[in-house]
C-alpha cells in the first residue's frame, strides 16, 4: 500500500471520533483540518472522496456530511449571477489578468463564502468537506476561504483537501506556490 492510500485510510477513523465531531481538545481553536497531498495524486484523492461520501452515507447515515467541490460551487455561483458566459467572453477577448480582475468583486469572500454556507446548508451538517482548491486557483485562494469560513462555521468540523503541502502554519499550493498567511487549521493525517 502506498503512503497516500495509507493516509487516506486513516481519515474515517479520525473524523468519526467524538473529539473531531465536537471539535474538542483543540484548546479553543476552531475545528478546521487540512489533508494535504501531492498534486499528482489529485485523481486518487477525488476517487477517495467519492468512496468516503458513499461509506459515510451507508455506514454512518446519522451523520450529515456535505462535500463541496469548489469548481462546481464557483460555476454555480457565477451561473446564478448570469456571469459565466460574460466571464468566458472576457477571458477570450481580454485575457486571464482582465478576467481575474473582473472576478475579484463577484468572487470576494464576503459574497462567495456566505453563498457556500447557504447553497450547501453547511451549518446544518456535522462535517464539511471541501475539495477542488487546485481547480479554482488563482481565482479563489484557500487562505481567503478558510479565513472567511472561520467566522461563519464556528466550531463546525471542516476538512480542506489541499493539493500541496501544509506545514501547520503555511500552505504551498502544488508544492510550489508559497503563502505567507497564517492558518489556524490542523493537519488531519500527518
């Protein structure tokens, strides 16, 4: 068994504990967790998330788990605002930088994070799983999302599946793009 599969296999036992579900033992910290992995393993992680959702639905149906794919969420958000076609046309006509600038307002975390909460009814779930960080970069940044969700989710357990490296204090997307931002999340499985 490879190292990633071994780490993935530890997830259910970790997230099904009372301590995890109640965000206990964290010294008044929030219940945010990061599962980091090599970007080359993205497809394996996606398959695992499908398996995990099915496993939890069947074996632990009393738990309400929401699995948010950021790319699907972003597309739904832009569709709802009739911005998707305009964004595609702008990117074709003016390029990536113009599109990033144009999307910075509509996708500001003061708007997008509350949309996630409402659209996925995240506060009504026992566990929030978020994936797709690499698919939405550089339009959305993980640290901005986590910082905004802290205020909205409180102590609700959230796991961010992150294609890159998490040191416990900083993230490096794709193991290449460093971040100087501080994160109050814990590593789910070292």
